[in-house]
């Protein structure tokens, strides 16, 4: 190994940094994906509640229109 030039050392360092960046990006993607999944489970009850409220409102409006 002592006979290798500085270009080889720099190249190996550069490749290692590239691998590290790829791994960091992969970890961030996984975290975002897991975060999105938890947000979906948290917002689904809210969306269901909003949809139910909207149905109730529609029913109330249609009832009041039919009584007039």
C-alpha cells in the first residue's frame, strides 16, 4: 500500500464520503416515510370526523329545505 500515490488515497476517501452521503440520504428517506405513515394514522380519525360532520350538515340542510 505504501507504493500507491496520493490520487488513489483521495479517490478512496471521496468514494467513502459518497457512500456515507448515500446512507444518510437513505436514512432520511426512511424517516420521512415512517413519519408520513404515522401522520396518516393520526389524520385519518380527523378526516373521518370531518366527513361525518359534513354528512350531518348536509342532512340538516336537506331536512330544513324539505320542511319549508
